[in-house]
C-alpha cells in the first residue's frame, strides 16, 4: 500500500515539472526578444524542411508525367529533323522543295497573340528577304498562317488561330479533303468540314495540307482526328487535334510557290477563283 502513494507523488511531480518547463518557455518567448526570435527561427526551419520534403515527394510522383512529355518532345523533334536538315544544307536560310516549286525562308517570331478571335504574328523577315503578301507560313508541325502585310524587314502574319482563316486539308488515308478552320475556342483544336460521309474517317487518322492551293504545298502534317460527327446526314465534321502548339512557337518558315503568279493568272483568265 505504501508503494502506490509514492508512485502517485512521482507522477504528480513529473507533470508539475513539465508544466513548469512549458510555462518557462512561454514566459521566455513573451519577455525576451532574442529568445522569441530563436524559437520562431527553429519553427521556421522545421517548416522549411517539411516544405522541401513535400516538394521532393511531389517531384517523384510527377516523374511519369514528365516522361510522357519527353516522349512527345522526341516525336516532335523527329518530325522537325528532316526540315531542319534541308534548311541547314542550303545558303542564306533558303531551300527548295525537291518535290515541287516551293521555296522556304526561315524567320523568327518577334510578337504574337493567342488569346483573341483574330490572332496574328510578326516575323523578322520582310520584302528585302523576298517576302510578299499572300505567302504561307508553316512550321515542321503544321500551318501557321498567311502573310498579310510586309515592310522592309518585317511581315505581319494572319495566324491560323483566326476565326476568319481557313485552309484546304485532306485525310492522308483516303485523300478526301475539306476546309480546316479554327473555331475560336481551343488553340489546340480545329474543325475539318465538308468531308464525305463515306470517307471512312476514324479517330486517330492523320490530316495534312491538300495542295489544292497556290499558298501551301501538299502533305504538311497538321494533326489527327479526335472526334467524328455527322452533320445533317450530308457530310462529316471532324475535330482535329493540332500538332502545332502555338504557345511554344518561336521559329517559322515562309513558303513561296514559285509558280503562284502563273497559276493565279490562269485562274483569273478562266473566270474562276481559288
């Protein structure tokens, strides 16, 4: 029996000691500026350590996403390689398409917009580099726009991300073609219309320029079908995921059709229009 009161007294003594220690720390923090900042410093150091650990954990779990991004980047680089090699082998950043009468001039974007309905780009090549109104602008990932105005050293480009812009595009699997247009909402998607119901289009099929224009050469990759929608039982409307990410666009190529003037004169003489 005598052991139990002693145990109780010991427990009470320990609790009182802990309480007094806590009280001392509070009093020191409240009455000593130096001690207060020391304690706060320890707390902040602990927080910083916890934040660093949290950041490391988040980085670990984002590795899978980063790997997917690297795979996509490698695919994009492979798509660009053939065009860059052709460019590097020619003087003055100008080269000719071996399959047709098109020549390309490299240019850098100095200003651009993406968040409007009628977007534009400004590039650092103008009339002194042989650039004229109506020329097409492309990248290794697709169509970028059309030259609208030119000065000596610069050119104003109407972006493909413009609700008033449309180009002729075809399904690479079946050669059916229609008009490709940006709808003014998602900068990564466009709509290909006036496609036959019987073209056999399917999600994942690729889309490229048709060549039915004096502006853009054929077979420039544009994107892939992400959705197929019949319209009024007459034709298909295809949602296209664009290869080109306009937010990362820095370098472009101005494409000139060396036979464009002859083609347009012939069309005009025939009473038609392109």
